[in-house]
């Protein structure tokens, strides 16, 4: 996710602690070796703009709804998500 060309161009790579690492598509594939079911739900595409700009609560709510719409309609934008929740079984 974090390593898509667009995101790397717009936002420099960094981690908050030495033990953190952004997941790659290869990492998600690796989970399939250990779990029968690997699914993920993506969140926050444009909502991450709140990290750099002051955004009103009303506008932030609209951005979240737009993100949810885009993620539900266009599978390719999941690679741009800032937050991913994994479901492993």
C-alpha cells in the first residue's frame, strides 16, 4: 500500500518507531501461507490530508464519505489507503 509510486512521490517514506514497517502486497501474500482466509478493509485516502492541513470537522466528514465511496466502487484505490485492517482466519 504505502509503496505505491504515487504515495512514495507525494509523501516521503518514514516510520514512527524502529520496529514499524508499512505492509507491502508481498507481505499480504505471505499471510496466505499461514491463514486460510486473508482479507483486508482499507480506509483513508484523502482523509490523511488532515495530517498536514487544518480541516474542519464538517469537511473531514465529507472527505471520509468520499473515501468510503471511492474504496467501495474502485478496487484499485485500495492500494492508496493509509489504514488497512486485516482479517485473518
